[in-house]
C-alpha cells in the first residue's frame, strides 16, 4: 500500500508528552490524525482533555488547524482486564518486586503501537508518532528505543508496510520537552500544555501549580514539576 510521506498518526493521550508530539507532527507533516486508547484507566481525566487540547492547538496556528485531521478513540478495555497495574486497578503506587514501577502496564505500548500501525496503514499515514522516552522516565521497558525499533520491523513485516515509528522525545529529558514545545509553538503552546494537558497518575485536577494541574506528589507530577523548574531556570 502506498503511504503518504507527508502524513502522520499521533498517539495522543492528552498529556504533556503526546501534546508536544502532536505539535511536532503538525509542524512537519501536511496531514496529521490522532488516535487514543481507552483501556480502563483508573482516571479517565486524560480522555476528557484530549479534545480541548486539540482545539487549542488549532487555535494557535492556522497552518496547524488546516493540517489537523480526525481523531479516533479505540476501546481497549480488555487491556485493563488482562494487564494488572496501578493505573488500571486499585493498587498502591510504588515499585514492584522486579524493580519496575507499579504504574507499568505490561504490553501497553506494544498494543498501542500495534493498533496505531494498523490504523495508520489503512489510512495511508506513513509516520506513527509516539511520545515515548528512554532518557528521563520511570524505566518502562516498552518505552525504550530498541523496543520501538524492533516493533517497527515486526509491524512492517507483518503488515507488509513501510511505516516509520517516530519518537521525537526519545533522547530528551522533561526540561528539553518543555523547550521543544516553546520552539514549536512559542509561549502559546507552553501555556496550552500547562493549562490543559493532564499528566497526574492520581487524576487530580484540583491543585494548580506553575507547571500545571495535578497532585504534585506522584511520579508523573514530580517528573513534570522538576522538568518545568529546570526549563524555567534555563530560559
Ligand atoms: Zn500527580
């Protein structure tokens, strides 16, 4: 199947990383669509901020508005049934006996990237963009560069396709992710990410900090806050 080289499908969750990835794709490709997954997250807040964030990106730039195509949400509730983690069940946040964080959802990114690749191939979207990061993250093995590269090979073989999995955040840390957002969309994009995106593992939307909204104590909030402080110190 001929894929359109100036098109992309962005895995978009409504968080800081995937919003930055969506802006990155809108700056680079003429046709950009988004995909999200409902997998029985304990907190569905991320799903609720997706559309306001998409609209906010379109409002920042007429070019981006023209390039931004349809969104789709794929129900994957079965993932929450077979893959137990602190994000899908009422388990404490912390570290598992094998050293991985309890928020690790086994197989999640493998499943997401596979479904995204199926959709991208059918819609002739060449690039599949994901906000996974090896540098500054909790050590999820399916966020690593080798995992993504191996999966690209498997998907292209199995789908008889030439998709390209793009991971613009793979080698940058959270401070550099804020800086990338500023480069892509100026302070307007930084403000949109602070105000609208959701990162907190506990789904807390009641506490406002200078880096955004969240509990301020979970791993995701602490990572986001520390990155923001390093970013602000450098600007
Ligand atoms: Zn939090």
